[in-house]
C-alpha cells in the first residue's frame, strides 16, 4: 500500500468505536460510488479510469509528448483549476519544484491561463522570447475567461513566429470529445486534440489527457502513474475502514467536523508537495463546500510555515485538525557537516542526515499540536515515485467522494462558482439585456 493511515496522534480524539459507528453511513456512500446511485453519478468516471481509460489515446499522448520534447524549448500549459493543478503537482512532486531550473532533456514548462493578471502572463510571454514553443490549451468549453485569453495571446504569438501551418503543428488541445466552441475551432484549424471525458469532472481529471500530456512532456512515466492508480483502485475497493484507509480517512474527517473541527490543514515537510496541497484544496473545497456545509481546506509546508503559522495552529481558535503527509523515502540525502567552532551551537546534530532531522521535526510538531487540541491524521506515503503519485491521486479522489456523500452533499457539482462569473461578465460589458441590467445594479452598489 503506497498510502497508509497512521492514527498514533488521533487516539485522544477519535476512538475505534466512533469510527465503527459510521459503518452504515459509509456503506451508503460506498454504494452510491460503486453503483452510481447518488447525486452527481454522471461524473464517476474517475472511479474506473485506471482500468478503462482509452488505450489508443494514451498511446497518442505519449507520441505527442515525444514530439513536443523534440521540437520545443518551452511548453506552455494553458488551463485553470483541475486543468492544470494536477499536472503541476505531479511535475513538482515527482521531479522538483525547481523543474525549470534543472539540467534536463525536456522543455521548460510554464502554466498560463490560471489568472487574469497582466503581469503574470506578460512575464511568461517574455520567457518565451527567442525560444521554440509548443502550447497545450485545456478547456472543456473553450470559453472560460482565463484560459481563453491566454490562448488568444499564445496562438497569435505562434502564428506570427511560425505561420499558421507551423503553429498548427505546435498547438495541442484537450477539450470535449465532440462539441463545444474549442472543439469546433480546433477541428477547423487542424490541431491535434485530446479528450476531457464527459463523465470525469475537472478536479478529478488529472489521470486523463488533462494531466497526462503535460506530465509526459516532463519526461515522467505515465504508465507507472496509471499502474499506481490501478493498484489503489483494487486495494481500496473494499467497504471496510479496517482495510481501506481512504474510507477511514473520510470517516475520521466527518467525525472531527461534527465536533467543530471545521478547518483541515494539509501539511507536508517536503516543499515538493506544495502543489499537491493546491490540487487537494480544490478537490475537497469544490466537492464539499456547498449547502452551507464543508470542511475548509487549508495547507502548509513544514517546517517553513511553523515559523509563520505555527503560533495560530498551536494556540488559536480550536476549530483545526491537520492531515500530515509523511513521505517515507524522499529520494535524496544530505549529511549535516561538523563545525569545528560550533558557532551555531548545533554540533550535537553533526553527521545526521537532514532527512532524519526533518522526521524528528515532524514527530515533535505532531506531539505539540495534538497536545494543543489539534488532532493529527498522518498519511504515510511510500515515496515520490510515479506509481505512488498515481496511488495518492486515487486515494484522495475516493476519500473525497465518500466524505462528500457522508456529509450529505453532491461531491461532483460546483454551482457556487458561477456567481462571480455572472458579475464579472456583466461588468466587462458582455452583450445581453440581462447582463446590462446586472451591470447597472452592480455599478450602483459601487
């Protein structure tokens, strides 16, 4: 098992009897997932994806990635939310947060179209100067503002640099299989396209072309990622909290939530986990936060954030619990040298592997926080290998679905995200009588 739940720091907060009492609620959630009987069941394609993914498209992804690696210095991934977080998380987790600075035989990868910031997008444009470029735009519809604007800018750049025919060979589109503005435009323009499956929502889509193409361009073995996810799907198929740690995690979260622990902090002691945190926050926040319910997902990287947020976590409002990811094998080692002058008074740790010091910091913090009434769920992850990443993705997706159903919400919709869009389009002057009326109302409130 690549992900194992350790409840050592939970004993004072959650008993085995309490966990067992959720058997009926968990069985109901499990039935809704497996038999597709719950709300949002049209978006359960991720559940069998590790086995029934499109093998032909998978091979096309690998071939396209190989062509991209050979033909460009810079690969621009345009997408927002689930259209980029999982891929960026994989690259930073498996390779490095400093991926673009490493010596490598793969292109630098920049993520665009995830904000409306002129400065952020301008800087990426400047980083492309004098470089050969390929672009992957990821959007189900093609009309989401942030990626659509970025695609306009980079499409124009490629056409000016290579001509329309040359640009055609450098633009790759991941979108709906058969309909939508972007699909129609891509077919008319002759771009190679990949599919966002109809039955997989954006935040669950990293194991589709949405995530797999950028991940493969980074030189990561996507076969191993899918193997890890398939192993997770098999091992986590049983509805038993003593044998299924994804379900055990979901149950514990709900128990703590009912006790007033309404904020979950995802913590890890490796900076390479930062974008896994971001991916996890979207997954759980967008899935559970509705109907005036939901655990607020926050995140930290320790020991860094112990020096900024440690105080409030230790002694602030007691509505917090932590889920700590403990990566057992980080893949690197560094010995702390001896200082003959002992200027920093730290010679007592001379000769110790920095990994060991990091583990001691984790244990010390877990004791301190749990003693301070902050329950700690520990998820032990085997390593930063591809298969462990795939396993972890499936683990969290399954836990999220089960947790949402036990919470009493539809884990697969996101009705609340439309409110700001309607206001923004009205303020930007989108045509239509309804938009004009809304614009007047909003401006009057200003």
